[in-house]
């Protein structure tokens, strides 16, 4: 980004700044910068050279950037293919926009890849161009036939920025907003990932063919992702089965069986899920804390009668212990039997393993004594 200069100067500056194998100052002291943002598993990156409002000679160009130093519309670059070209969206060589997976930019699809980022500024609306020619020097040889995508965006006023900057100003699990900021102007545009869960599952499938695939915990975690995202449940069930029973790798324990049951429940196969959990609860290695945790899970699902049965099973198997009494307290409270809940709350208070639990139980005992319901 510079005013028209003789052809020899343009060529020399470009060649000097890019000569392979030599570490040299950037042309015009426009320092290289990079910014990276992830949208879930998707990486978005912008590499650019960052000019200043004050020129290399120190001249203050504020008020002279937009429409002058950076012309509106296409402009004659004085070199290259002889065609009017867009702005290179930075200084020196191409500004490069890279994305690891397919995305949607301003509502339009853009495949994964590396792109030369160009712009056609306007007073009220800009055109953002993603060119397949990512390795070019600026826009001197830009060809619109090589565009991968063009989108429109609206500029807005912004607090003063001396250096041209790209920033991700909104960051959500499935989308981000990137802004070009320079002088008193910002240009925002959105980048969305249309099916982020599909990308996660694709990555997980690839990773499970490597070293991670020789540990049942990895299959267990992958299946848990499908449960938590409520997506790709058929694949989640395959992973859950692998965690339980893959030859030489799978381990049938409370954790793996519980995850398999959760997948089945999400799929609407409640009878099968309950059968799997019955097996998990009856396994010799299942701990009092694991049984208690499952009871709390049932309470969270408003299956209060089943939760109380699980808490009672825990007491039968593990006796008068801290987790069993806490579970019975919560189970009877959910069933509306405050007297029984208070009885077990007092037993649990005596067994409290630390100050935090003891104070919590003291509050619960007082509330139950006053006839207040216990929130699960």
C-alpha cells in the first residue's frame, strides 16, 4: 500500500523484502503481524504487514487514509498486469487468510484453505475478496477470475488505531467476528462453522486410529462428547461399545458402562440403558461414590423413585458410610419424607470429611428441622 512509484522501485522493494534466505527489514518498516482464533476445532489465521497512520518519514496521515492513501474502488497500481486492482488489505506482500476447515463468511461458504485477502473500500460498503492466489505479492497481479469468494461488509467508526490491526472481537463456540481496524475505521465480518460437532467427530475418528486408540479411556471420552453435544449418537454408541468390550483394549467398569447407558438413553433406548446400569451397579468394583453419583444423576433427571432405590442399594452394599447417608438424605427429601431426610442428614453431619461439607450439612439440618424442602 503506497502511492504510485516507478516500476524499478516497486520491483526492487518487492524483491529486496522477499529475497529467499536473507533476513532483511520489511519494506517501509511495515512490520509483519499474525492473529489466530479458534472456533471450536477450527483455526482461523490472518498474516499481514501492518502499516502506520504516520508514514515512514513521520508525516501524520490521519484523515488522509481512507479514500486517498487507500483509494475507494479499484485503483491503478502502476505495475503488474495493468488492470485496476483492489487494496491488499495491509502492506507489502499478500495479506493471507487461512482456515483449517470449511466455514461460512458473511453467510456464504468458503472452503478450507489459504487465500489472498483483498478489499475494495467504499464510503458506505466494502467488498472483501478471498483470492486463490495466496502467494502473490500484493494485488499487482490480481485476477478476479481467481476469486474463491466475494462478500460485502459495512465500515463503522472506531477508536483511533495507529497501526493497521486485525482483531477477533466476538468469540463464540460456532462463530467469530473479525475486524480490520485502522485510523478511525473498523470493518467487521462474521465467520461461522456450520456443523462444528461433525468436525469434532471427524477429528476424534482420526485421532482414535493413532496411539490414543489403544486406551479405552479415549473411546469413553469420545462417547461422552456425543452425549454432551447430543449429536452423532450412533457413532457415540460404537465408541462406548469399544470402551467396554474392544478386544485387548475395552474394560467393562462402572464408568464405561455408565457412558454407554447415557448414549442409549439419549437415543431413546431407555430399557437397554437401564439394563446396562443394572450391570454397572452390580459389579464388584463399583464404589459407594460411583453409586451415589448415579443416584444424583437420576435426581437431576427427576427420576426420584429410582434415585431413592439406588441410594438404598448403596446403603445395603456399603453400610453406614458418608456417601450412603448423604444419598439417603437427598433421596428421602426428593420423595417428600423430610423426617427420614433429617435423620440421615444428622448421621451424615457426624461423618462430614471436611469443613466445607460440615457447614453445608449444618445448613441442611437446620432447613429440614424448620420444615424447608431440600433442593437437589
